[in-house]
């Protein structure tokens, strides 16, 4: 496969996954902002959201103070923000258009319709009327894109590069989410002070789980109250949790092995080593050495892996 074609397929999937992850985080923040809480507490949540996406500086240069309306506007409809939902879906569509001949009709039409429909929804004010419904629509379109891709594409290199982009992006986003959200409530590891704190903690950890569709999974796996260390274990080490770091890296390795050759063995080695570290890690050891340090190192390694994939297989990307 031509490296330029692989590049477009890879980034089409990454941008689609990024739009979904942004919608997930915004939806949870919006829902929790409706709960009784002080302005200061609400601001912490929105600042954390900007921090996850590394957008704090760009946002402050445009808006200054942090508030829900401006953050959502910046991360949903601002086309100058390359990580906004509208920008991600636009870039996904442009990458799909560049390799339209490689995609099935169903995959192309899904990407194109999503791009056209989101402009109509934003123009008609549907986002302002019901943000949660809008975010659900973005998630649904991402799910639809993945389902149509797996259900209609030939299982060849094109599909493997698309899957590679999806799961590399998912690993990056989940790690950022866990890192920032756990930082916001470090004191929870040392026990909540009173009943009110415990109630807040429940909503906080529930929100983190719901942002990655893991609330029901947590209940099935652990069958007890929500504990921070269990949340960390589920989202980092449980390979049977679809959006965990372990599950994402397994998919990255699997798809990378399908497109590699003897010249790219170093990239596969790096991916395999990172995957093995997750497979044999223990959550108590991670927490003892420091969750933030662990996740920072993980993100560095994922970024290095992405750079190696780009160098070995794709046209050098700046996104």
C-alpha cells in the first residue's frame, strides 16, 4: 500500500475517534455541572477538560476566564481549534475524500454524511438546545463509522491502518483522562472526610467511568462501591475493558503485526514491550510508584510509538 494512502486512512480513523472522545468528556462535564456545586468546583472540571486536550493556553488566549459555555463552544464548533469536534470531523472527512477509491461506498457515505449533518445541527442551534443529545449523536456516528468499516471493508492493509489509528488515539485519550481526573481528587486515595465528601466522590468517579462507558462494566467486575484504585485498574490494566489502555495496546500490536515486515521490527518491538508492561503490571505497584509519573511515561511512549509508525509506514504527519 502507498504510504500516502495509509496515512489518510490512519488519520481518518484517529480524527473520528478523537471527536468521539471529546464528545464523551464534554458530555460528562456538562452532566456533572448540573449538580449542586460551587462555581470554583465547576471551574476545576472545565479547566481539567482543557488540560486533558492540551488546549488551556489556546483557550485562555481567546477567552480568558473559564466557563462552561465558552469551553463547550471552543471544543465543539471552533474551526480554528484543531481538536474541536467540528475540526476533527472535517479532517476525518477530508482524509476519507483523499482515498475515496480505497473505501467502500458505505464507509465514505458515513463520513461524508456526518460532516454535512454536524454543520446543519450547529447552524440550526440543536447543540445549544440539548448538548447531551448532540454529544450522543457524535458518539453514535463514531460507533456507526467503526461498525460500517469492520462490516464492509476487505480485511487487508487498509482496514489494519484504520484500526491502528483508532486504537492508538484511544490509548492516548484514555491515559490523558485518567491522569487529569485522578489529579483532581488526589485526596480520595487517603479517604473521604465526611458523608458529603463521599457523595461527591461517588458522582466524580461515576462520571469518570461513564465518560468511557465503563460504569456498568465496573459494577459487573467488582460488585462493590466505587474505589479509586479499582477505577484505575479497570481503565489501565483490564484487557477485557474495551477502552482501557491494555485493550487499546493489544489492538495496536495486533494490527501493527499485520502490516509490518522485517524493516519495521523496531516499531513492533516498541509496541510489544509497551503492551507487555501493561499485561504484567499490578495496580498497587503503579500507585505506589506514582500514577501521574506512570501515565506521563505511558503518554511519552505512545507518542514515540506514533512517531515510529509515521516514520516507517506513513507520510510524516504534523497533527
